[in-house]
C-alpha cells in the first residue's frame, strides 16, 4: 500500500511540474507576443492544395495516369466476384476435388488482386506526394510574393480562428495561379 501511495505521489508531482513548466512557457510566449508589432497573415494550405490551378491540373494528371490500372483492378475484382458466385451456385453438384481446386484458384486470385491493390495504392500515394511537393514549392514562392505585396512580417498556416482581414489564402492562390 505504501509503495502505491509513493508511486501516486511521484506521478502527481511530475504532472504538477510539467503543468507549471507549460504554464510558464505559455506566459513567456504571451509576454513576447504582446511586444510583437508586425503584420500577420494566415493561409489555409489545404485550400491551396485543392483550389489552385496547379492542384487541379495535378489531380487531373494523376487520374489520367492511374485510370487504366484502376479499371483493370475493378475488372479483376468483378471477375473474382463472378467466379465466387458461380462456385457457390455450382458447389453442390461439383466433385469435391474440383470444388477444392476452384476454391484454391479463387483464393490465389484474390490474394493476387489484394497485392495489386496494395501496390496500386502505394504508387498513387507516392505520386500524390510528389505532386503535392511540387505544389508546396510553388506555393512557398507565391507566399513570399504575397508577404512582400502586403508587407507581412509573419504568415501562419492553419489557425483556430482567422479574421477575414488577415486571411491571405485567396491572394496566395491567385499568385500561385500566375506563377509559371
């Protein structure tokens, strides 16, 4: 019992020290923030990745690039489904050896389809990451242009609340659309 109380007291003390540390850090940050007299802008990066011309072109490019493989995977899945339905229907009148052989073939085909789907997903994710990186690089250039035009000292991504007068996402999207 004494050991449990000791552990409880130690964990409570540790939590208290962490809380005091976080509070003092927040107070220091707030103290420094009130001395900040610069101009601030806020940008919503997800909107840039969805609404900019570069993002839309990238999405269309990816869809075109992967459309054929996606169709092949859907066709393969439909073939397996059709074969499984046929096997279920014919299993009662089929010899055991043939039924077992067809079940194995179906299981093998399903495993192969799952492997291809994983490979496809990995390839799509990799290419999406590459495209997003290109957009991010250009968006950073556009951010700098907007910061210079509006004479901003700080641009923050994602905030809990944003006043419309410091929201710069539309300007960044326009600048990004004009870059090439």
